[in-house]
C-alpha cells in the first residue's frame, strides 16, 4: 500500500471526513531529502473537512492530523502540509 493510500485510510477511519484530498507533492522536492520511504512519497498535502474539527483551533486540528499520521512521519514522510476545516467553514480549495 502506498504512503498516500495509508494516509487516506487512516484519516477516513479516524475522522470520517466529508471531504478528503491527499496530494503527493514529492515531485516538487526531488533531491531535497533522501527518500527513506522507498516509495518516492516524501511530501504530502492533506486537505480535510471533518465534523471532528468543529470547535477546535487551527493548531489543535493540525496536532490531531499529525498525531494520526505519526507512524508515516516516523517511517520517513519528510513533509506534511495540513489544511483542515470543519463543515461550513470557508476553504481556499
């Protein structure tokens, strides 16, 4: 299973998102960091809308996503950009 697929599965299972987009941005960073994942997937962007974020600060939303994806970060995911919103909040995406 790819890093992207594992990220999607983890977030779906734990956040039951209304909307989820996981974007592999690794190609923008080729040669920037050694690929210890072995997959070429080193930089990801997560865009997620979930009811679980209601009432949370932006920082707490990021902490939640980072905690859920800690195994991927520990395994070599070098960068994770998070755009998290609750339903009904404006997004730029």
